[in-house]
C-alpha cells in the first residue's frame, strides 16, 4: 500500500472546519469500499457466495488461525454468539455466567437458547471478567462462561477463567467483538487459541462488513453443524453457494436460523480487511495520544494500556467523581464532540433484573464512570486536539 494512498484516505476524512461535529465512531467508507460494492453488485450474485468464503479465508489468514481452529462467518456477532451458545449445548435449564458489564447483544445471544444468564463482576484494571467472581457462581446448572475482551484489551483473568472451565467441565465463549486483531500476552491473536470465539464486523467495529460476524470453533465436527445452523437447518447447500450457485436437492436436519453472510457485506468486509493493519496502527496512535495528553489530569483515569498488543475499538476514560461524567458529556456535546457509554450493567435492565448474580461492586462503580471518547481509523490532529481540549477545559486546565 503506498504512503500517498494512506494520506489520501486520511485527507478524505479531514474535517474542514472547527465547527464540524466529531462522532464517537466513523466507519471508513472510502473509495476502496465503494469500488468493492460496485464490483460485487456488478457480478449479480447477492446471497451467500464466493466472496463470503473469501472473507472467511481472509479473516482466518489475518488471525493466523492454526489448522485445528475453524471459522464460520455470520450476519452479526450476536448471531455468532448465539450459534456458539448452541454449539456449547446451552438450552433451557442451563446457566451461563457472563459479566453484567458488556453489551446486551451478548446476553441476548445466550438467553436466546433458553439458558439463563447469571451475572458476574469484572476486575477493575481491564474491566474484563473477574475469575474469582465466576468461581463463586459456578453451580450444578452452569454449562458455560462468556468472557468479553472489553475495548480490545485482553481480560487479565482470561487464563484463570480457562483453568476454572477445565476443572468444572465448562465451555468458554469469548465475545471478541472489540478485539479483532488484538493479541494475547505471549500468545497469538485473539481467536487463534482457546474455545469458541466470536467477532463482530458491525457498522462501528474496527473493520465492518456493514453487518457481520464470525464464530471460531476448535472442533472440526462443529463446522458442518454451524453451516446447518447458519442456513435454516439445510445440510448441503453451503458448498454450492460458496461457488455462487445453489443445490436443489437437500435435506433439512435440524432447527436452524437465517444468519449467513451475503455477498455485498462480504465484499465490504474484504475491502476493509485489506486496510486493517493501517486502521489498527492509526487507532493505537490515537489512543497513545489521548493517554499522553490526559495523563496529568487527576480527575480522569485512563487504562494505562500498552497499546502495542491491542486493536483498539473504543477509547474509554473513567471519571470517578460524582456526577462529573454527565456534566463532562454535556460539556463535550456543546463543543460538538459526541461521546458514548460502554456499558451500563445489564442486571439493571427490566428483562434481566431477576437473573441470579454475585456481588457487582466493580460493575456498579465503573458503569457510572466510563466515558467513550471519539476514536476512528482516520483522525486528524485537529480533531484529537479538540477532544483533548474539551476534556481539559471541563476540568479547568
Ligand atoms: C457490537 C457488539 C456485539 C454485537 O455485535 P453485532 O455484530 O452488532 O451483532 C456483541 N458484543 C459486544 C461487546 C459488542 O460491542
């Protein structure tokens, strides 16, 4: 990729004046992406097809998946998580232990199977799953644990969660929606090891296919099952569709769902995947810039992350004191700077408030403190300066 193409992409994202609003997310939809859509539309095959297969192969290659890990693309991470839950055998009467502090897509994907969600806490440094909190909740009906790579950071307790799962005979489902391209310490990319792992290629994620996701399984025999689950229970149409064709003789062998990934989303995903190294490098740079520029503010906590192993999806600060977060959010909004909140605890939602749970002290504290600042794959120095200046001016410095 030439340096000037990269500069052009950055320039095409350049904000023209200081009055522009800065969104929290801004997917890259430049020339390469537009061209990929045009070409795919021109080929006249819209459903799951050759490009879906190419996207699966491309992702597996990017993640350096070993031969014993198998990847199946879906139309969302929610559905990838749902299929992972089905593969893990979750159903009515089972429990799955999940952090309350994550996006409700994960909880919905689990409870879709009829299993009950049980809420555990997160640990305070990476806001990832707290293994001690999980250990206290494991019971006779527990079948799986869902761990989340919050903000792309590897959860500090992940190894301990796997140890616990091995001891107790539980499956682990990793929601890696935030961690496409993150590395585990002394290990490969997230997804290249472990149990069931799911990614999102939704509209705002590090790479997008508009809507999309993928599930990785360590068991070869799951692949056929996943193909059937993905395609309304049909046993033998996947290979034909991978060749932009159809089979008219097939059996329906199980209850399935309609969650395969179409050609146009795959084309967009492939165009984004070709740029992912640049996206990640840029995002790391912006996170480091924010870290350095906010380091001396006593009212703000950052993650002190070593971004070199992280594919940053969101840049989150914590504002520990009282109602400062709401007022800071308002102050930034008045300056045209959008912010987000990842996440509020799911145990407070109407649908989940009767779920079994352990103490959620960290969840309750941090969900009142976290604030997501704008992070895009292409940001200008002036928009970074505006965000930093907005935060600093709120605290009078
Ligand atoms: C975005 C997200 C999901 C859902 O991804 P979709 O592709 O939109 O279904 C799940 N979990 C987390 C933590 C997410 O951020």
